């Protein structure tokens, strides 16, 4: 029997390159908004000339938890002096290091570990961020407290993840196919659940936004190398899904469907 941590590593270690080249992960309105938010948080005195070229003081440190193939780290690194890409998967971290070097992002360094127990001192980072990772975390409340702990007073947190559904019928269906596709999946939290959890961790919400994310079925399952028998079960569930589920998820004939991506921009009390 494997632990959840071992399941996560076995799922993602062989798939680093697939996530590095994934269009869903490499781009999106959430990623563009993240760059705007971080760039606005950089003190004006640290901005480069011309203004289009971002810069940050050497002391500005950021942490990307569950960095995966590193797309959020790549997007935000130009605005900080040091970016730690943090993930439990050694293969993902190796892919990040290689891609960062190819892109000339020398401020990115990698470190292995888990979100629920961050190996950093209190008040270590100006920014802590995570994207498309938290639905794999088993103890999200502890992770949220850890994020608040390692932030400096007045520091910012950026949380991006796929959202759960408010309708229990739709949510149960979505969580089921997510788990069939990827056994390391834990749960997508709804917008309301996220807000309650982050507030309990002592983080003040500054902005909350969400966007539709269309998942093309073939690449969605191929990226995780979902076994054929489980793909068949997912397709069977989709074909038998009630009208409410089919409409909410916009399930197409080929199995492609739409979920929501949520972004939370927060501040730790000064």
C-alpha cells in the first residue's frame, strides 16, 4: 500500500515534460492576472527603465508551492530577486531547473518538500503563491496556516486552483471523474470553501476572480496517462450524466468539458 505522498510522486515524476508543454498550464487569464498583481506589488523604486522591463530588489523573495513544471515561477520570477520553486516531485523540479536555465531565469532555485510542512523560517517571503496544486494537498488547512506563517507581515499570497462546484450533484460528479483520471487528486474546493479557509488562516482577501477552463478530453487523460479502463469508466459516467451535470460542465460529445479556475489575492496583516 502506498501513501498519498508516494502516489503523488508516482503520478507526476514520469509526466514532467507533459506538464511543461501543457497549453492549459503554460498560459491562461489567471497567469496573466498573476503577473499584473505581482508587478503592481513591486515598489515603484524597484521598477526598471523602461517600465515594461520588470525588476525587483534583491531582497524580494517568493515561494511557489507545488510548482509542478514551473509555469507560475517562470511568469513571476522577473519581478523578484529570488524565487524558490517548491514541489514533492524530483522530476518536476529537474524540469523546472532545466527550463529556467534555458530561459535565463537565474533567480529560480528548486527545493523538494510538501505544502503542509514548509521547511522555512517564519516571515521568510514577501510573496507565497501556488497554482493548480492545492487540489492534491491532503491537509489544506495546515497548508494555509503554513503559507501565512512564512509570509512577512504585510506580505501577499496568490492562490490559483481549479474550483469545486456549489451544486452537490455536479460537484460529486466532477470529483469522481477527477479521481478516476488521477488517483493523487484529493478535492477541488469551492470559492466559498476557499474563502472560509483562507480567512481562518489569517489572510485578508484583496481580490477574487474566476475564469472558465476548457479541458480537451484526450489531452486531459493522456497528460496523466490514465489507464484505458478508467478512461472508459469516465466516458460512461459522462454519457449517463444527468442533464444538470452535462449543462453545468458543458460536456461535449468527445468528453471535453469546462471547469472553473479561481484566483485569490491576499495579504497577511501587518
